[in-house]
C-alpha cells in the first residue's frame, strides 16, 4: 500500500511539471480555468556614458561604469489594462532567457530598435521581427548575468513593473557604441558631434512578460431609461412617453414592467428583453403637471441577482402647457374731436366761460384736438383666427407652428398709430361779414359771385401719445361760423345756412399701425403613439 501511494505522488508530480509554461490549468473548487491572457516580448536597455567621469544613468546614486556587478535597472512599466473588461488578472510573470518557440508563442517583436514598427529588410513589409533579426538587433548586445523580475504589480489595474539585473563587462563587450553615427541612426537618435574622449555604450535587456487570468463571471443587470419625454402637454392631450430597457445578459430575460402617473400605478405587464427593449406608454394628459415613472423588475426577482438596483427606475415630470388664451377684444371710438373755446366774439377776449365744447362739435376760432383710436384691439391671434386688419389693431398670425399639434399664437404687447388728418380749408373769399363756405365742402350753392374751385384742404399730423392711447393732433376751426347769429351782406341767401349748425367731413388717411408682439409656441419631442 505504501508503495502505491508513493507511485501516485510521483505521477502527480510529473504531470504538474509537464504542463508547458503559459498553458491553462484547472484551479481548485469552482473557480474558472486560469489562462494566459496576454504575452509580450519586451526589451529594455541600459546605457552608460562617460565625459570627464562616468555618469549615474540609472539614477541610483553611484556612477555606472564597466566592471560593476549586480546592477539593477530602473523599473520599466507594462500594462494589461485592455484585458480587464473580460478577465480577472490572477498573476503576472517575466522570464529570461527564452527560446525561439517561446519567442514565437509570445507573438514576437513588432518594433525595431528605433521604436518604430518593424519593417522586414528583405520584403520591405511591416510585420513581426524574425528570430534571426531579433538576435542581430538585440541578443548580440547583452550584458553579463542578465536576469529579470517583477518588482511592482497591481493586478486590479493590470499594471506591473519589470526590473533587470546585470553585470557590466570591462572592457565593454557586446555593447552598442552610442557614438557611432550608424548605430545612432539605427536606434533612432539624431546625429551628434561627440568629443573623442566621450564614451557611450548600450546593452539590451529582453524578456517575455506573461499575464494570467480567469474569465469574469457574467454580470446580470437590467436598466431602464425614459428616452423621449415631451416637456409639456395640454390638458386632455393624448401623448406617449417612450423608454428603453437594456440587459447585459447573453440570453433573453422576461421581467415585469410598471408605469406610474404620480403615485398611481396605471400599467403592469411582462416584457422579454433581448439586449434591448423599446417601451411606449400612451396616456391622456391630466389637468396638472404630472410625474411619469417606469420601473423594471420591481420585485427584484426577475432576475433576483442583478448587480445593482439603482437603474431599475426612471422618472420625468411633464409640465402642463398653457392653452392659447382667448383673444380679448377692445372697441374704440375711431376718429373723434374735442374743441376748446379760445376767443369770445362778444367780448373780443379769451373765453373764460364754458370753454369745453361737446365732443365732435366746434365753433369758429376753437382749438380742436383730434383723437384717432382703433375701432378694435385684439390681444392675441392664432393661426385659425379671422382678423379684419382694416378696422382692428392686432398682431399678425404666427408664422411658426407648435410641435405635436398644439396651437401657437402671437400676443400683443404694445402698439402705436400715426395718421394724417384732413380738414376743410378756409375759403380765400371768407370774411367775418361774409362767411362763405370753405373750399373742399360738398355744399352746392348758386352764388352770384363765382367761388374758388372746391377740393383744397388742410392737413395736420396725428402722432401717437401713449397716455391718451390715441394718435393726437390739433388744429383751429377757422373755416365756418355756422350756428352763430351772423348774416352775410354779400350773400344773404346763405344766412339761413350760416345760422344753422352744419356737419363737415374730416378724415384720417395714411394711417400707419405699429405693433409689438410675442410669439408663443411649444417645442417638444413628439414620440409615436402606441404601446
């Protein structure tokens, strides 16, 4: 029995030793199989320089010169961080010396001594340096007693540092002469005039660095996001909120989805996610802003082993849009007049009595103020409104439409009016004792003396006064004495007409309206309807 146990131990020992370096092997328990996940042929170097004296090139304090033993290089840093997404790094090793087969297995050397991608001198093609070229470029320039070791490592970040140990031969053997112009070009250095007493030598430090790892366990996680929510909507408007569920599972997952309006659950159902799943939630906008929430796998049981629950819910607030306000229409008086007496024909002095006339009436020499107010003022105009701009002051119809079908409108902020007032002109034949009709009236009288031709008028400009909310201008009524107890000596046939109040047509023309307004419209995403 003892003999059998010893034999089995020997067989096990032989089997372990027989596993090639870098091959996969089974780990204890339920762990996954460790594998070589990355290999590189790496090359460092050690330079020494002498001017008047030898220099400290590895920054360890004492000068570096031929004949020294047990020298250590500064650490050279290497990384396998590109493997961390799929692998958990378990260890890292560095080896020297190595064989042709190990060089080939590690992928060879893709860079030349100048740091550039290697170009085969025979074919002129970029590629991996052959073993023969690797020997000529690097292995012919080795120090004595070369060794390599890992000195610093952080497997969680995939970083490690390699340090080489070496002896410097005296005199320098197998060393690259750094003063030689041919060698300087060969290693990518610029030509330089170096004194004859200066010495510079380089030895190369090759090794193979090998990273080992095990596959990371498949992480299971679901996440949901609201992808295109409308920012606002009108009360009663049919809208749709869209979302997306993502899964990092390699197989389809069936789970529960819930939608909430505020705190009220309004939808619940199962969905199957194959990497991604689009969601559509249609509803009618209530009469206030509302919080929309979507939740996936709310019971934490479909599946029960997600890596995080923080991304299983998403919410968005949809604001209530302000509806288009109904237009407010104000009516105005149009063109009106207010006369003030300036002179008493009885006393010949300024009138101090009842000087303010009834609106739209005036007497001879009165100062008359004309007011032009719009017949209508419309506060807002949308695309469907019918506006008669010949009688109304209003903003134009909006030239931009709101998105998702809601109405846009122009809101009136301010306006102003200017115009030219046309009123009768006193007849050139007019005198106080013979107040003949003004030029430009429509009166037809058979005068004994021919009056000047009709059609001449006077004008005054009406300018906007905001405190009056009207275009305002003034003139004097100097063309008629109608209503006064005056008789014409030259034209007694006019006496009845003179003593009776008469109406005269005054008009406003060249009316110009300026409006200031603000365009109101909605901009938001317009997702398609349907679940």
